[in-house]
């Protein structure tokens, strides 16, 4: 801790700043209460970071700092206030990603991970979860959980890989091409508004949008799930707790030697060019009549038999990463468009900000595309029926380009306008024949299902889709 900071301590603190347990115990007093319970009058700070600054100054009673060292410098722990929102069913949900610190393109481009602001400030964090309510002053926001969180070793290995991906782009003068979909857990999120001036970057005269190191919404969702499950009276610490038994795709030993991408590619490599039957025989699986047989096959390879569904594995959930299987006909045509989850009308209705929307999180995340191509052969199903056999053609990770994300924003704006104006009907949404990359329609199986309408009553369920032509363009040109 700097002498400058020690010199500013002119009053006795209500906790021992050199003891992390004392700091954590003191933070627990905030749970279920507001800052106004402790300070009755104070000029409300403006800006998104205002609540965190108020907690620092009024509750923990230390001077607001912008130094590289952590807020609780003696114990290397950073204080972060992060908002929760409530669903229609009163379930507590993560509202947004956790922003950690700004990226300086001109200074950070050659920093090793262990010397980075993120590592030095956020390895250990005191997370104060509060209930978001834009209609009340910051002093009246209620704190729900006090969490002392140390990033687990395995997560840190993946975060380091993410950091290296981002820094590699910055070091090459490509900061303007950064995307949150480049990485798994650690993102480089946009900061500021449209039209803000660009920031100078290393090695390129072209400016780049301001970005910050952040833990992605999907990752924070898993943190919250653990907190809700294990907290006692709203407090939780993950120090010295055994790792929960989760479906994990990768071991710590693997991650010490290889990146996530290289591990996955290595698992698929022996099967490239092989048919469905050949792969089944090689991995010792039995044939099935399931319509999702090719997803199950890809799942068995990617998960190496360790997980029932890779999309529900520890690593994929934390990263918001999704594996999708694609089938091409013999002439290379796509069999069908690509469906995603049903639209949460309440989430769309309540969220005015594109970059905080569920669709932005979904489309800016990474995808693992596993492509199968039809052969001249047939497979005999256990039912006695025959169907065309496919071979494993291609496997690749993919991130949506910024140019397509701008189209996705227009797509979301159309959906939101329709929901807000109570026009939740196919005639108001983008259609596949509009040729705009994306469209809205029901999933065939659930076409008669109903969902709650935020305007009242119930409406048909619709889901997000990639157009077949868009998926084909990705396969041909981008992976």
C-alpha cells in the first residue's frame, strides 16, 4: 500500500483494513439495508459508478482512488457494487456484465497478464449485489448479498487465455476490431455512447472505441447461482471451499498446456472426414433414431465423454458459449435455418439498452460450429428405416462480426418496438424472405405454446433465428 494512502487515514476505520476477514464481516452489515441507514444526508453522486463511490466514501470511509492498486490495498481486494434485477416471478437475476477497469490501448498492449490492472485489482473481489431500482436515490438502494470472491484457479487459466487474445489484437494495432465474442469469460466491453470520440491506439493511426475489462454476464450469472445456493444470511465467501462437482469439459492440467480452442480442435481432428457410422464405431457409441443424433455425436467428441451436454458444461455456461451442429446437402446447401431460444418478451419490454439485452449477449458470444455434409451412403436406423449419412466436414469457433452486430441491433429494435407497442405477431417481425440475416418465427414443435405478454394476457411464443443464407455465408467465408 502506498504511503500516500496511509497519509490520508485521518480517522479510525470501523474495520481492520489489513484483515480481509474484518473487511468481509463489516460488509455483511449492509445486507438487507441501504446506505441511508448509515448516512442520513449526503449529496447524491451522478453517473453509473456513483453507488460504488458512495459505498467507498460513506460506508467503508476511504478516499475514492483511481490508482492501479486494489481498493483494499493491504489485502489486495477490489470493491465492486453490481446490480440485480427481478423477473416477473421475483427471481433475482444478473442485470449486466461486471466492469472491472478501463483498457488503455497505448499502455496495456505489452503487459503480461500478471502485471495487468485486471489481475492486480480483481483476483479477489468484495462483490456487493444490490437491487436495481432507477426510481429511487442511490442512498435508498437495497443491498442483497455481500460476497468475497476469489476467481477459481481453473477460471483464471481461461481468463488469462482471454486476456492474451485481447492483448494480441491491441499489440497488432487492431483494437478497433475487438469484440466481446472473441473470448470466453473476460470481455473487452464497449464504454460510452454512440458518436463518442475514438481513443488513440498502439501501432495504428485509426482510433478505436473505448473499452473496459469485464467479466461477462454469463459468467456473473454462474457466480450469482453459487451465491444464491450457498449464502448464509446474504453473505458468502468462496475461499477454501472445495470445488463443486460440476460437469467440466477440461481439466486444470489440460488448460495449463493448451488453450480451450486447441483442446476442442484436438478432440475433433481425428474424426474429420469420417462418416457418422465410422465415428460411432470409433468412440463406442450406439446408433439412435433421435433427430438430434448429430448433435449428440458432436457432443460426445467435444465433451470427451465427460459431460451430458457441452452447452450445459461449467466452461460453456460461464462463457455463454454455444455449440451448434449444421448439416449440408451433397451440393453444399443448408438444410435449414438456425434457431435459438424463445424471445423473453418481459426482458425485451423492460430493457431499453441494446448492449444490456439478452439478444446482444447471445449474438456477441462465441459459437462452436460443427458442420456435417451429406454423403452418398445411407445409415440403417434401429427402427429399420434408412436415411442419408453425413460426414464430419468442418469444426470452428465463430464470433459475429461488428458489421453483422449492427444489423442485429436493428433486428432487436424491430422486436422491441413490436413488443412495446403490443404487436407481438409474425406480420410485425422480420421474415426470412426479407433477407436481413435474421428473422423471427416459432419453433415448429412449440408453435402453439403461449407466453406471458408484458402488456397483459398471453401471446404465441416466437424465437430468434439465423437465416439459412446467413449461416451458409458463415460456413463458406468465415470459418
